[in-house]
């Protein structure tokens, strides 16, 4: 049932069909993206990142919390656009009364440009995406110290001596690891250009051929494959994971159409997040 792809050092697993359900997990980062379907094996993950409040991305949050209650897990952290924090809490309160159960979460409201330290050198930054409701994409990075160029020729013992003396030998550098951007106009790649530099980029690609035009995609605030192909030379990512395909296409059509259309510059780095055969789940 679950789709799983390897992208650089990361595993992306879960389910995504545009307008139906999206929930992905990256176990190496300990995160779940969106909760449009309650996947049992995701329930133990303590950090959930909601991109926006549409039902195909959030409607299973209560069910996921119910599974957590069954396995004795404490309330998770839920990162979400600040504008939807109160409505999400209200919705969970209603579900809690219906189920006579606790639906507790620790909300982490985010605004564009906000960063949060997640521990062990891992950070997350939020960027505004361009959808019909308040929405965010998330970029994960590791903040590391790098020896300044003017000191790189020094022998180790000299570096150690100067460091003990308190000289500022190192710069703090953000190493961009993984970004998740869904339900957005393609101009997010201009307003948040560092997405193109992330080691791994998970990006929506709802429409992939002439069944829907670029204009159709833009009217729905989604991305068309044509818009990605027009920017093919800009993607610096080690791996580009395309997801959130329309149910107008079968999984096999998604794979065959993308492989036929993607240029050589992207082909080896591209990961298609869809089953290789059969139907979409459900």
C-alpha cells in the first residue's frame, strides 16, 4: 500500500494523491508531513508538519492521535501555519468530545522565515507557499561550523592553539538537507530559491500532461510538470521527489509520462512518488 523511494540519504514513504490524501514520513529525520490518511506505522513519529488545512492533508490528524493513544505515546509536536493553529485546536477539541478521548498536541505555530532548532544540530525553516489558503513549505538543515578559508592551510596544532586562544576561526554554515513543498504555485521556486539547493526536494506535481494545462494548474494553485521542465536546469538537488499527482492519471501513466518527458539533466535524480503498478490505494 505504501510507496517508498530512496532520495539521497533519506527514505520517503507514505501515500499521496492530489485532492484525496497525502501523508509522508522521512524516518531519518523523525518527521511526518501532513496527515491526510492515518498510517499506523507513522503514529510513533513525534513531529508532524502540516503544510495547510485542506482535508486531504489534515483530516486524519485526529485518527493518528487516536492510534498514538492506543500505543501509549505522549502528545506530538505539530508544526503548522500560525493562521490555522486555533482552528486545528478547535477541530481536535470537537473530535475529543465525540470520542470521549484526549486529542492533545503541542502546537508549534510557524510563519514564513521562522526557524526552529529540533536538536542534534537539525533545524527547520518555514517558507510561504502560494495556495488558496494559508500554507507553508518546510526546509530542514544542519548548522555546522566550517573553518574559514584563510585558516585552512594551517597545521592542526596551530588551529588548536588559536582556537584555545579564542580566535574566531570558524563560520557557521547551514547545510540544506531536505525540503517539502506541496499545494503551491510554481513561483515558490522563485520566492524560496534555496529549495533548489536542498540536498533533497519533495515537490508537488499535480498535473503532468495536456489533460490539464499549465493555466488549469495555476487556477487551482498547483504545479504542472511543464513548469518543472521549464526550470530543469535550475534544480541543484541531489534528488527531486515528485508527488501529489492527480487521480486523473493511473500510477503507471504517471511513471511512463514522466519518464518520457523528463530531460537527461533531471532523469537520474528524479524520484516518482507513485506505485509502479496497479491502482491508487482506495
